[in-house]
């Protein structure tokens, strides 16, 4: 009997992180999942969920930590990893064309799979044989994704713009399954799905994982029994900025207040204390003290700004607003 679990890819990660141009998309991720597991990437929108999904499938280059997907370790084996994984429902990556029909999407994907995913010998087979194989591949993908063409308003001639949210999600999953991946990655699994439809989609994804394909699904709330990895932000980034200004401001104010106590009668102005105190002795201290003050003030001013930039980067990386 064929061992279906050998088809999937095991996923492990230790201190896995990705830093973008404006901050960390995700950091400190730990994961240990067997081949054929249902893995739920749980977290709020904007927490780096999609970036983690793309990094584990070889589409984004990680910055720190170690990950192993099957026998592949990003970033060294990213191109090889892409050949054995497939994406579904990733905004900006796997978007469906609203004007095309369901059948046109499926036939196009089967054609691309035969052209770029098969062997050269397969391209030389008779046209009728190639067409029959494509139909079998499409039927198998639709059945695994749980999309019934007969239930659609116009069957396979139904335009994507006329699909409901659950049907559009299942079509995207079916298109990903055409390539027969060893790991299926689905973004925004439970987005805009009512309770019954959400449960049905999770049941379908669990069925796919039980057939041997590892499933990596992004969600807001993970289902019971899934291997859960969370991208919820830790408390450390919130504590560090607030602690730095307190540590920086208090020591700097005490020496400055205590040192020039005798200089106040000579200066007479709170703003000009530092330049006038160092002015009579040597002009160099007048120039040095403002630069030191600027250096001290930078961490205090930039700390909240960096937080805003990190949040903006997370939103930019996930492609959501």
C-alpha cells in the first residue's frame, strides 16, 4: 500500500525571522510539524502571517533563524522549494482574473503545468492523450478542493466575478492542487467566511492533509487539532522603546541640572545655559554640547517612529491595508 504521508513535507523552524526595509515582519518563530500535517498560522492581520507563509514556501528570503521544509532549507534551497509547494488565495500573487471563467482558469493552469511542470517527453505525446490527462488532473483537483462545477450558476462558464467567497477560495485551492504539490499554502483561509462555511473549508483542508499533502493555512483563529504557530507580536518591542527614553532622559537631566548650578547667575536664560557656560572658556565645548544633546535625543524621538514604521512594513509585506 502506498504511504501517503511520505508525499508531504515536514516543517521545522527555530528562531525564524524576516526583516523588511522598515522593520521586522515576523521574528522568533518556532515550529515542528510532521509530513501531512495541518499547520495553522494564527495571528491578527498585519502581524506577518503572509510573510511567514511566503518564507516557508521559498518566495521570500528570511533574515535570521533556521527552517527546514522537507529536505530544503531556505534561503539556500528556495528555488527547489518552490517546485514542491503551491500557493492559494495569496493577494497580489495568485489573484484570479474576474473577467475569465472558472473553466478558463482551470485549463490555463493545466496548460502551464504541462508546459513547465512536466517532462519534455510529455509534450511530444499525441494531443488527445495530453487533453485527456489535463481533464483528469482538473477533475482530481476540483474534487480535492470540494468545488462542484455543477453547483455554479453557469457551470465552468461562470465568471470569477460571479463567484461567492467560499467558491472563489475553493477555486484558488483547486488551481494550486493542479501542480500536485507536497505542501499547499493557503492565505486568509477564514477571511469573510461565516461559521458554517469556515468549518467546511477547514474540514476540506484537513482532508487534504490526511491524504498526505502538508497544508499551511493562514487564519485569524486556528481550528482544533491543527499544529498552531502564532505571529502575534510579543511584549518585548512595546517595552523596549518605553524603557529607553526613561533611561536616557533621567541620567542626562541630572548631570546637566546639577553641573551648571553656579552658571545660572552668569547666563540668565534656561535655553542658553549650555552655550554660555562653555563659551567663555573655549568655543569648542559650545559646539560639542549641542551635538551630544542631539545624540541623546535621537533614540527618544525615533523610538515611537520606529514602531510606526514596523507596523507599516508589516502591512506592506502582507499586501493588506
